[in-house]
C-alpha cells in the first residue's frame, strides 16, 4: 500500500512539473506590446491569430535575414527589403539568385499589420502566406520550403529559438511563416516629422512643407488617404507599362478585364527612401513622377476616373511640385530606417 502511495505521489510531482514547464513556456514568451497610434486603421483580422511574441519576433527576424532560404544561399528576404530603404531596395525590379531580374519593384515593408492586401497585385490577404511566394519564385529564391527546412533543421540556434517560441524544436513551414510575419508586424512607422507636428511635439512645418500639405490634400489625398497614406485600393493610373507578358497587375489575380494593370496604391510614408517608383521602377525620383502626372498619363479603358475625367493629368505648377516633395519628405521616419 505504501508503494502505491509513493508511486502516486511521484506521479503527482511529475505531472505538476510538466504543467509548470508548459506554463513557463507561455510565460517566458510573452506578447510584445506594440505602440500602435490611435489614429491608425484597425489591424488586419489575421493579426489576432498570430500576435508578435518576444521569441517569435526574434526568430522571425533571424529567418528574414537567412540566405539559406535561396537555392544557392545568396539571397534572403533582407537582401531586397533593406531597413535603410524602408525595407525596400534601390533596384527598379527585384534581383534574385544568379542576378535574375524579377517582374516587379520590391515594395517597402511598413505598417503591414494594418493592410488588407499584400503584394502589388493584392494576391495575398494574409501575411503568413506571403513568404512562400519569394521562396519558390524562379526569379527570386528559386527554392522550396522543404529545402529550406532541410538546411536549417540541424542549426543549434534555431532549435533553441523554435523551442522558446513554440515549446519544442519542431521546424515546420507554418512556424516559419508565422515567425516571419510576427517580425514584420512589428515594422510600424509612425514617428516622422509629420507625426510629430500632428502630436504637437515641438515640430512645425516650413512654409514649403505646409503649402505642399495643402496641395496634397487637394490633389493627392483621395488615393493616399488615412494615416497610412494609402486607401489600399487598386488603380490603373496610366503609368508606363511593363512589357513582360506575365504582367497584368490586379487582373493577374482576379481575371477581370477592368483590373488590368491596376496596382495597389503605395503608401507615401518613407517615400524619400524607396526610389525608384512604380511597379517596375519606371521613375527614378519623385520629381519624375510629378512631371509625368502633370504632362499626362497613358490612356486606358480602365484608367482611374481621377485622370479619365480630368484630361488624363493632374496639373501641377513647378512650385507645387517642389512643395509636394517637401511635404512628402516630412513622412520620413529616421528612427524606422535606422538613420
């Protein structure tokens, strides 16, 4: 009888330790408190299913910078998404392994937790499903998620981080995607001069910046709206077209003719750091973009009404262009880009 009691007591202790260990894992990997501005839009509904955690973000950042994600171990996510460029780069079109040229310009990565769509054509609604695209794309990493796992599964540092994040060392595609997304969710840019002026933190606009803001409100804010400076819509604004036959813009996703060569309206936050501009880097600088709008854009059946109903242009004086550029530079967040 005493042996039975002793056995039960030991079993009780082991069970208690097991529960404590499980609880400790949860306690040791707390959610990260993100500084989300009150005037920003609501977060994407998927964020609640994958909230950033201490070790999840650390793991995601490490994965984001790992060149073993590419077939020849030369390209990581961070190769095309560079912090100093607001997590974009300066190539007209993304450059993958062996110097292969991608279809489009690498978009900046910022305020992603507030977006409804990802990629220029909005092909992804959930950030956790996006990393597979560059991994398998021939012009980018030209690999597979199973090949990636094969390369990193014996990495001791990863074993530790996966255990701290998920409770064990099992490396799965879903865990990789979730960790990268957790890191990307933390890329919130909300500390530009514009933000400081709005928060009355001692900053003031120059005369040129203020005039540019007024012009922006009159001629740009209908597309570049909200504190994200994008309404997240898809529009054909008559930019020079990519002649690659694989390109169709949003129409590539929906198959609808009226979506042909329509692209997601880009954010203007940190626009100073993300040249060249356009879906495949058509314009080298902001002045070139404004000159193009002023001179007249390409016509199309589905040309956005803002242009279609106004002679295919947004008329701008040279002074207005200078002022607009001055204002757009107030959207630069030096802290975010590490400058």
